[in-house]
């Protein structure tokens, strides 16, 4: 269980959306949080990969390695 405080404007917008769509506010908060977490985790993974030592490929090299046609 989690409790959060929202600004009045966010609370109002969330309530209006919930009423218009007949979905719960919890549904929308969970969807938004899930999306945020997915994006943040992906960002952190990409950042850690950039910090890894070892060979890196340019976009052109990666396309060639994967068999994409030359442009």
C-alpha cells in the first residue's frame, strides 16, 4: 500500500479523467508509475553500458555487423 500527495491540479485532472473513462484513479497512477519505472530502469541500464570498458561500435559499424544494407 502506498499513499501519495498530489498537487490540486494533478488531483483534479486525475479525477476528471477517471470519471470520464470510468477507470479508477489507482489504475491511472499505477499505469503512469509503471511507465516511469520502465523508462528509468532502461535509462540506468543504458548509462551503465556506456560506462563499461571494452569495444564499442558506431551506428554504422553496428548496422554492418547486423547485416543492414548500406545507405
